[in-house]
C-alpha cells in the first residue's frame, strides 16, 4: 500500500479545504469500500480526510414533512430509525438487503452513495479498465459481464452501480446536499450518478472535492406503501444481480401515483420513468405491471452473459407492485 497522511477535521469547511488543497486526497467515512480498494492498489490517495467526526450523524424530521439524513448516519442506524421504518419502508428494506450487519454498522450514507463499482476488472489492476485508467480499454465489454449493465452503457464502460440504498433513494426523489470549495449545492439523486459515456471515470455530477453532508427525503404519502425486492446469488451478504424499489398509491384499484427504480442494471440507479407513465391512471393488474416493465426495458441492450437480467427485472417489478397492491 502506498504511504498516506491522515487528518480528522472537526468542521465541514476544514474538510472541504483539505480536499481542495490536495488533488490526490480522499474522504474516508466507514472505510468499507475505500480501504479495500487501497489494499488492492485501485485507489492510491496521498491523504485521507476522515469525515466521521463531522457533526453529520443525525436523522432529523423536517418541519414541513420529510426528513434530513446526515451523511455520517450509519446504514444500520438509518434502517432502524422509526421515522424511516414507518414513512419510507423501501429504504429500510433496501438497507437491510445489503452487505452484512457488521458492514452496515460501519457504512455511512455518504460512503454508500459514492461506493465504487464491483466490476471485477476495475478491482484487478492487471486488467484494462477505462474507469480506473482512462484510455486503457474495457476488459468487461467482451469478458465476464454477467453482473454488469443492460441499460445506459457505452463501449467505454459497462459497469453497474452497486448500492441498494441508492436505488430506494432514487425512487423516493431524494436530494443530495453537498459542500464544495465554492459553497453549498443541492443535487437531485436522479442526477447524482452519471451514465458512463466516454468518461466512465467521472461517476457523479459532484465537483471534485465536494463533501456530501446530507440526503433529504421529501414528504411522500406514497412512500408508506413501498418495497424493495432484490435478486442475488446468496440469500445474504451478496450484491444484487437485479433489484426493484417501488412505491404505489392506488385509489379504487386505479394507480393514482407510482415510483419505480431499478438496481444493478446500469452505471447509475435507474429511475423507471417510462414504466411509471405506463402505470399512472390505469386499473392495476399484474399484467399491467409486466407491460410497464416491458416499456422500460425496451431500451435494454444485454451483454453476452447477462440477458437474464431483462426478465429478472420484469418479474421483480410484477412481484413488487403486486405485493404493494395487495397491502391494506
Ligand atoms: C463484502 C461486502 C459486501 C457488500 N454488500 C453490499 C450490498 O449487498 N449492497 C450494497 O449496497 N453495498 C454493499 N457493500 C458496500 C457497502 O455498502 C459500502 O462499502 C459502504 O456503503 C460504503 O460506505 P463507507 O462509509 O464505508 O464508505 P467509504 O469506504 O469510507 O467511502 C466510499 C467512497 O465514498 C467517499 N465518501 C465517503 N463519505 C463521503 C462524503 N460524505 N462525501 C463525499 N465522499 C464521501 C470516499 O472518499 C470513497 O470514495 C458491501 C461491501 C462489502 C465489503
Ligand atoms: S466495465 Fe467499466 S469498470 Fe469494468 S472494466 Fe470496463 S471500464 Fe472498467
């Protein structure tokens, strides 16, 4: 491992200034992703700015409804928070479907959002990877790509975003609050992660050195009837091969409103706007849910080894929405 320096600021402005002054510095939160990548030689920061002592570890209900989640709130605390469990069950379910209890005790909200892809070639420094080393090629494009993207990929990168939590947050219309050297900003979560295009090394729309300080959830009566369904190779402690976050508002059997997002299918958590449009205003049936998924997935371009993801996501969509439709 390359030698690095370590700082532990007590204030947001100090943390942002440290990153701004050092092009090769990185924020350290729970370390469950960054430290692994440092051991593999994939990330080689010269300075770690430990953000875990910043006062960003509370879940605050907001006066007009909704909730602000500090960037340092641990995944296990967030999943167990009574307001999240009651008002945003899709988020609790997505968090509990991820990793293991020990990892969730360490992992933070900010770190979870910015965790890197699990593409095996990205993690192997002997392989070509445009994301790790721009211009070297993409070993996954014609390699082992079973776990990789079917939507929104480019010839330069076919990686997926691995977070379960981010899929739920995209469905919930969450907003990211961040601080950069030039001041604070807000980014809808649907716009935080980029498609790879010809710059797969640019994963988000955050300016370099920006610190995520919080994630804000708007009030959403819809979200009380919400769920997360995840398919994976093992029943626990495994990343998704495909996942669906859904929230449904039915009135007299008709879809008044709906939110749908897909995970493990693209470089970003995938909000299924076309499927939502297909569902709104229609009497709910499982057949309608399947048709809505088909409309969304018409844009899918499976790779050599992952065509199974298209029917998988279709089936998860039907299962999630049918379960929600059956709830009182
Ligand atoms: C064995 C294993 C299994 C896993 N399974 C799953 C799974 O099934 N589903 C899932 O979703 N995840 C899974 N994970 C990933 C885990 O959820 C992430 O590693 C974790 O959420 C990252 O959070 P962290 O706080 O440890 O981030 P860190 O590792 O500390 O940081 C991750 C990245 O975020 C940056 N960062 C951290 N905080 C901030 C901030 N506030 N502002 C700006 N940048 C920041 C860091 O610089 C770094 O680039 C698994 C991980 C492991 C090791
Ligand atoms: S899919 Fe992306 S992360 Fe994986 S090898 Fe290709 S460029 Fe690298």
